[in-house]
C-alpha cells in the first residue's frame, strides 16, 4: 500500500471512478491542462481526454449551473470551484436549483453531482482564499456537505460522493492537502457519507471537529493528556447529514463537550450541535458546551491569521474550561 | 478613434509600432518630456514587480500577481485619467495603482499580509483591489451612476482581465452601464491567459471589445503594449463619458510574460515559442525605441533611470518591512463602525487568551 497525501488520494479516487464509469466528468477552471491549482485533477485530462476533464470559462455560477444540466442528462459531473471564497457566485445555482430539483420535480429529475472546493485557512493565502463557509451550505436543504480530514477518508468519501444519488458539496481542507501522508489502499473503496469517526477514545470530555481542525484538536488532546485529561475526539466527516448518534453517545459518556471549527462562531455549526445535544442529551451534561472557533470577523490576512484560527493552545484552554466547571 | 476602429471588422488601434515607428496622424498630444516620464514609470513598475517576485522567493512577501508585460496598458490608461476620477482595480494593477498615487510601500505591505496596505491615502481615489474575478466592475458602475446623479464631472474606470469577462457580474455591470448611461470606462487587459486557460476558452467571440456592442455602447480593441494607443483611447473614452456620452469598453491586447501569480508555473500550460513571439512586442522596448529615434534614450540614461527606480523601490521595501505589526486584536476593529457587544466579548476573550499565553 502506498503512502499518499490528500491531493494524491482524491486524485486517485477521481481516476478510479472515471475509469469505471464513463459518465464521470471533471469541469472547472484550470482543472485540465494545469490539473487544478492544487493539482487535485492532475493527469486526468492527459488520461481521459479533453472531453472528460474540461477547462471552462471563468464563471462559478456557470460551472455549477451547467453541471446540473449535465447531471440531469446522463453525466456525473465533478465540478471544481477554485477556492471556497469564490463559491458565492455559484450559490444561486446551488440554493435555487441544484438543491431543489429532486423536490421540485417530485423525483422525476435528480442531480447526482459533486462540487469540490478547497476551503479553510492556515496556508498564508491572499484575501478570499481562506474562508470556511460550511454552515452556509449545511443550512441548505437538499445538498450534502462532506469534509474529509485525512487522505484515507478523502479517497473513500470522494468515491462515495460520486456514486451518491444526490448533490454533494465536497470541502477539502487545503491546509491538510500535503500536510499528512498515510496508507491509502490502491483498491476502490468507499467511506460512508454521514458517518462520523471516533479518532481517539476517552472518558473525560468529547471534542467534536472536522476538516483541518482535526489535527489541531488531536494536538490539543495530547497536551490535555499530559494534564491527566482523557479526551475523546470525533471527526464528523460530514456536516450535513450529521452523524448525531456517534457524538451523542460520546456526550452521554463524558458529559463534557468542546466543539472546534475555524468558521466564525455566530451561526457556526457548533451552535447546531449544541442544539442537538440539548434536545437529546441535555441531562447528561455536567458543564456548558464550549465552542473554540474563528471569530465573527473577516478572515484576516497572513499577519493575523494565526490569531484567528483555533490553535491547539486555544482548544486546550476550552478543554480546561469545561473540565474546571 | 474609439468609434472608427471596429472590433467586428478586426480593427485594432495601434499608433506606436513594435519597431518604434509612430503613426504621426494618430499620435496623441504628449510632449517628449511626458513620454520620457511615462517611460520612467514603466521601468519603475517593471523593477518594482521584479522586486516583489524576489521578496516572495525570499519569504518576505506572500503570493503576488505580477504585471510584467502590461506596463504600457497600465501607465497609458492611468495617465489619461483626471485627478478626481476613480479607479476600481483588480489584483494585477500595481502599475495603475502606483500611477494613481498609491504608495508602492502600501502595495508591498498588502501582499506581505497586512490589511493596512489597502488603506488608500485620503486624496487618492483608488478602491481596494478586488480578488474575486469580474465582480468589481459593478461597483465602478454604481459609483459612476452616483457621479452622474450628483453632477460630478468625473469618470470611473474599472480594470479587469480576459477571464473576468466570463463572470456573470461583468455582464450585469456592462448592462447597467448601458441602461443608465453611466460615465464608466471598462478597461480590459486581455493578457491571453486566466491562470492556465487561454483566451479562446473564455469566449467564442473574436474579440472581447465587441461585447460592448450588445450592451449598446462602443468597444474598441487597442494594442495594449502601445503606450500611445492606450493613452489615446482612454483619453477619448474619458472625454466621451464626461460629456454625457456614456460608457466605453477598451480591450487592451497584451501578454502576461510572468506567471498568473507566484503560485503557478506557466511552462505547464504554454510554450516558450508563444512567449518568444510576444517578446519583440515588449511595451518597454517599443517606447525605448521611439525615444531612441528622438535621441532621448541611451544606455546611460537607462542606467540612471534604473538606479533612480531601484532607490525608490528599496525605500518602499524598507518602509513596508518597517511598518509596525498589527496591534493584537486589530482584526476585530474594522467589522463595524463600533464593536458590537458580541464582538467586544470575543475580542476581550482573545486578548485574555494572549495574556494567559504570556504575550
């Protein structure tokens, strides 16, 4: 088994599905000859030709809007948006059309497609290249929002996303793209969409996270372990649908919760998780749930981005706070 | 001129030929001294650009979008504007911005990752650069509309690239400008590539300039490496806008010699032969040849120009690097006119965290 980073793992998943299913096609800006600005689609045009890995005009609304048309007429488009900061022009198509077509046509038309995009901060990128807007997407009925945190999951989830009968927004934490290498099977496999993963078992506190925050949370938890705090870490892997059972079971055991996300705090998904904990496990709690998140500000440029992003130290502070309550 | 050169007939305005020869009948009213000054600014921009790339490689500056090859398009157009006109730039407009009075120090500071670099001086009418492609022409149209309503005799100029013309917002901006006859100048630098994607994949139309026709106003294609053609077309479009003639689109046909930004490698998507084809059309060489014919350029003068530019650039680097780092929590301060209670709480918590860490 080869060790791969997340870029290579997603690339492998795309390649396998394109080999298996001639309906799978890649569209987006710079996805063809260039192979994507992060090289996720590298080699696909060389291997499958100009008609299956297609460079499009520079127009995000156009890319996802035509993807709907392709999807309702026999193709399985995997559209790439270059950065999540450039998602907004495409939101109209996602909100008003892609997410609703199954419902509007009472199942007559469906939209099996994937919209991939790198998201999140921490790589010293320019303005509009560091945003985390997953809660905006999770708020839209009719689309699923998947976020891998490791190369293994990324491959299994992209394959599952392509095969899913509904539209999937596939958010790739760009900070992790080349930061982790791990064993990724050569075989074709899937990771189920909507299943969280317990990354570390512990009885004292539950830390819920996703995307690039998983690594930060694991570091924080190692520091907490030195203080005798035994934390359980859960990677949601999809924020819509959310795997409630996995974290609720953990909460019932630990009675203490810290939620970590790099998106702004207000109306972030931490709020939704707290609501669900309150609805289903309120009486298990021994402390108010703590959120360690980005702030309610524009994502700052590089001089201040580390101040904005939740760090292991800030997460540890959150863990200590719920433990001390 | 902007109405006589018809993009649908493949007519492109060129005044200064690549060999330095000039179409005297079309030559704009620029004194030799002014041409020399503009040439100096073009050299300055090229060297400031090279310095930005060097700083990026040394890790002293972040991702940067170079101007190399587009100096005439930026200098010629910016010089044609009036002092009170506004500019709405995209991210590759270091040349335009410095021409309009944005200190080079500020531009470096921004790409070094400090938002203060986008705080344009009070007397300079340049909007912060727009990174989302093709989204800002609408702002120029709105500002121009306001100028029209307020009776201000000014023009609003928006700069964007060939890639930007594919975005929906670009079309909406053109349409609004046509409908409300706003004094807007759409200045497109067609540098042939949107990162790796060639111009022919942006549109099946033969020119970008002809898009204006569909919105009810004139579009003209000019040789973007020709300082005189760019200046003349911009000046005329501006005068037209000021006299109530509405918007114009100028497509400056040019070439990006460098990468899209410091983050990509152009050899992956274009051939050396293509780059070589454009080299004789270099905007600096062309202006230099013109000046040489007039006895106004020599190796010695060039050396002196470069030394002067390098000194100015070095000072800008020193000023940018010596600029005080942001105060802790500065990023909270500019969200609203006043901190909301929620933001205040978040900022206090952040500062408390820093204190606990011992900073």
